[in-house]
C-alpha cells in the first residue's frame, strides 16, 4: 500500500497519511498466522501482527509498550520488532519463561538494541516493579472463566492429542479462575486502575476483549469493562476485530437465536 504523504508535526506516531486513515476504520478482519511450536502451550495466544498495527498507530519508535498479562510475550515481541521498548508481566512461570526466550531471540536479531523486561509477577503489582513511564499498553485479559467451561475445556486436540494447556492455571491469583462475574469484573478493573497509574499523561491503552455466553446468559464483559475502566481512563472508541475463518456451529437451530460470536472489541482508552 502506498503510504501517502508524511504528516508534519505528527505527535502520536510515525505513520503517513494513508496508513493513518486505514487504521481509523472501525472494524477489520484479521486471520492470525499459524502458531509457532514454542507458543502452542498457551491456550489463547495473541497475534503478533495484530499487535504490531496497534503499536505502530499509538506509539513512535523508541517509546515504551506494556502488556501486564503478557502470556508468551506476543505483544512484546511485536513491540521490539517495531523498534519500541517492551515491558511485560506474566503471572505463570511457564509462560514467562517462554516469553523471555522469545524476547531474547528477537532482541538479538535487531539491528539496533532495544530495552525490554519481562517480570514473573502479578499484574496488580505493576506499580511496584519500577517500569519507566509507559507510552502505550496493549493487553487482552482472560475472558472470565470461559476456558474452563464445557466446550472450551474439552479441546480434544490440545488436551489429548498434544497435551497442551486448555486453561491458564490453578493459581488463586489468576483472575481467570474467579467464577463470580461481578467479582471477576472488579478484580480486572482494579488491575487496569493500577496500570493507569504507570501510563504517562496522554498515553493510550487498548484492551482486547469480547462479550461471553455462559449458561444461556449473555454477560456483556466488553461493555461492562468499558464502563468501569471509563471511570478513570477516557474511552475514546473501539475497533472491532472480525474473524471469518472460524467454523460455524448450529447453536439453537430450529429453536432459538444463538449467535456464533466471531468478533472481539478492541477498546481504546486514553489517560487525559
């Protein structure tokens, strides 16, 4: 794609006019690339190329990117590849180890050195970890305890064929293990309040999340989270990530309306 014209006095990013306009579209279709073997362990890996698009829009080269629920480090790898600093937190040691290895490999392949740091810690403790002021945060939380629900926990290929994780952990500090929705929402909001404290003034935070179905009830997780986080960060807008490569299931066929949920909300907040 032609980049368009250079934007004079561009305070937000290093993009050209056509790149800026393309990102402003409120929805996009993204098909993640095939997962590499070292990240298959994680049951909900984040696509690096998707993270790159957000990082390139919300930061300039050299700025600091944070993922407080880093998993196997996909967003942080993307940050390094795009010439940014990368800082992350991961609660589970096995994922933190994979993330560090990936970040080290990525850093060694860069033409110019870039700062990075991955802490094995609780995201709720982000303020105590001594990170520099953060220019942008991109993250995706557990979608409540849905990985433990029937239909998620029985991912045969992952559980039986490959012996891979189908949910994150048994850790009591893992918010993905909270079974009460209001309690889960409160714990997640408290973490993002702490993250807001390490963002510099004017910085953005993107949270990628979706509404969930459980026991025949819709829980508007994305909308509830937007409202709660919007109490201390300004909700600027959303981008909707559409998935058109997932298999459709005949939910409620011949009886009632039940959608195949094939989109995520990318909620964009700003500290201002």
